[in-house]
């Protein structure tokens, strides 16, 4: 990738004309275009893509776009004025219409292909062509890459219409899922978890699509009706959107020698990933085999830290396939995700997810994705035995690195100077048997209570109300654990920095997107304000509304306690 001096804005960008000079399309300028693509981006029907790193695609604008929300924090980081979010040209562009963007911005976007691996197993049969050449960005279209306030960012429309990878779907996202993703990305950033970010959210005032969803009060596991939902486009932002599955696609082609440039395209993509995501830690002057080994080591550390952070804040990815695993080591693709409320090691918000992607199995799922990442790099090291051995050693060391990150995280949540396995095991047993709200419990514990009373705020079923014969024994165990814990704590001042007070609870989001569908956006803005200050002691009203147990009547309701893959 061509080096260029970072452009830092000393003013707030108030128009696309002021934003345009910051555009710099490194992916399209340095990687290969699919030779069968339409250069004008009129490429909206499902087809196989055999070669090239990207396909030019012109987004399909939504009809009559209306402003819903934007991230003031991200706008500030980018150097954008808040007024830009509702300006005519900005709304037009980020609701899918690139026809009038000023130069040097481009009038086409791009979509990328990737392979599918689920829990460490390669799949091709779910591809409509049975070849794997139909997987990719089916409704995600990148529309801008540039340097903003000294940092390279890529901006991608979610729901921007069909691409060659759409596999017959309509390429749209609905307001419901778009609100969830918009809120979640900025919430995760505020929680201190590496993530893609939310730029803006626009909804169509006239265009709707049919989606399966739950009827009111439904306790069925899968949606039981089709409903018309408003179409929306959210824009997510990241240093790049390169996925582990993307590397896999090009590695599979190289292994099978599917075309003469297969190995070259794999190397180009890996070096581009390093330029985009690891330039600060991997020296550009090193040879490719050395860079590949360093990349694997750096990604291992990022991935292990990321997953430990997920568990720290109660987040479950739900569908942690390799194509949903960002090669830069951050959270990507907020589809069937959720935040654990009632503590359950097997918590899984997605009805189609299974235990392999459940809450406390995420470290194992991460190891499976890391294995696929290392496998994807191997063709570049076939002629380099020393580096291949180093790569294998790095892969073999993932469980140990993951274990260290998890123990460090649990120690921090408990205010301990070092992880205590016995203390931790007893706590997990008590949290499961009582049971407790994951977020409320650790936040109440962060105040170092004198006895068990303050912790009862987090109990969904206090021992004395359980009707169990051994409730007194359970109380005694809680008291003993609390005494033992207090004798060992050391870093108590840090506990409220790692244990959030507010997390994104689905039953709080549902009324927000329901009201947004009626054109009422203030509830979304209010919740956004709470979720972007998750560690703060907020107003008394906020605490009463958002810092409480899930209402009992909402348990086991479709769309509140679980959901099918959100779209």
C-alpha cells in the first residue's frame, strides 16, 4: 500500500466537499478486481466469483431516507460536525446513493468474498453453487476508505442492496436489526472492547420488506409469522473489514491451485491486512515469511484478549464462524449476539447457535477460528521450514495464552492481585445455583459489601425464596465465600472500571426499535446515552429504569430472551 502523510483536520468537516479530499481507496487501488465484474458496479445478481479480491458494486439506495441517529463520539473522533449527519449530501451517500459524491470520492463501492468455517470445519455445501465461490458480502457494501484525523478507516453500508454474494436474498437490513447493531457497536466501544463502530443510521419512510418474526407473546423458539418491516441502512466503520474467512478463501484457492495467480493473491491479501491492521507492530521492511509469523503471534494475542473482554462484559457473539471473525482482532457482525443476564455458562441468544458458540465456550470457539487463521497462512510458508515450525508453535500455544487472558480478566473482575481457582470455582457454582444477574452481581460486588444483603439485588431467586430444603446451606456458602473473598481482595478501586453498571439488555432494546418503526427516535437516543456511559453512576431515573433485573413476564419470550438470526 502506498504510504501517504496522514491528513489531520484542524476544523470540523461540515460537508461532503470538505470530506472528499480525505478519501484514499487503498484496497481498490492495491488489490485485484474480479475480472468478470462490471466496472460501473451494476452487479446485483448472485453469481460465482472465481478470482480477484473485490467486486465493484453500486449500492441500491433506500427510498425516501430519513435520519434516525448517528454516533456523536465517532463523529468527534473523525473530525465531523454533528450537523453533517443530517445534511442532504451525507444522508444521500450513506443511505446508498453514490451518484453525486464529489471527486475524488468514487461512485461505486465494493464487496468481498470469503470462505465459511464453522467451529473449525470447512464448509462449501451451503454455497448455492456448492463450490464456496458464492460466499461473501451479500448485503454489506463498503463505500469509502480514507484517512480521517490521522487514522485510516473504512466505511461500510449494512443493508445497501444486493451484491454477487447475496445468494438470492434481497440485500436489505430492517430497522429492528439495524437499531440493535447501531447501539451495540458504540456500547461495546464504551465498554472498552475492540469493535467496529457505528457512524449513522437511516430508515426508509416508504420501503418495507417481509421478514419472519415473533408474534406478540410468542414463546416459540422460531418466528411464527411474516411481518413487513421498514428498510434501514446503518454504516459501520473499522480500520478494515478483512475477516479470517477472507484469508481462508484465498488460501483454499492457493492450496488447490485453482488459478495461476492464486498464491499471489493470497500473499497480496495477507500483506494488505498487515498494512491496514498491524503496521504499527510489524516492520514493513521484513520479508514475507517473517511478517506472516509475526502476524500470527499478534493476532493470537488480540483474539485471546478480545474474547476475554467479551466474557468480562457478558457478551456472547452467538455465531462465531470464521467469516464473523475480524482478522484485525475486534468484534464484527452484530447479528445473533446478546448480553448474558441470568448467569448461565451455556447462554446462547441465537436459536440456531448451539452450545459450541455459547457464552463460556467462546474461548474454545476462538481457538477453532485461530486454527483456521493459521491454516490459511500455511501456503505462504511451504518453502520455509523454520517459519512453518514457528507458526505451528504459535498455534499450539493458543490455549495457554487464552487461559492466561481469562485468569487475568477474572482476577480483575474480582479485585484480586492473582487468580484464585478455588475461589472462582465456588463463585461459579453459587452464581448458577442461586441464580444471579451477571452484570448486577459484579457491579454490586464492586462496592465491597459487608454482607450478602446488597448482592441480593442481583438474585433472580434468592435462596430463602427457592423453597429448597438446603436454602440455609446455600446462604452459609454465600457468606463463607464473601468472607474468603474479602480476605484476599487487593485491587478494589479498579473493580468499577472493569465491571460495568449498564449493559445492553434485549428487553430494553425491543421497545426502542418498536417506537423507532413508528417514527419516534427519542427513546433510541435516550438509551444510546445510557449505553455509551456504561461505567458511570448516572441519574436516579436511569438507575431505576436500566439497572434492574429482567422482568419475570419477559422470560422465554421470542425476541426478548432469544431470537432467530436477526436481519
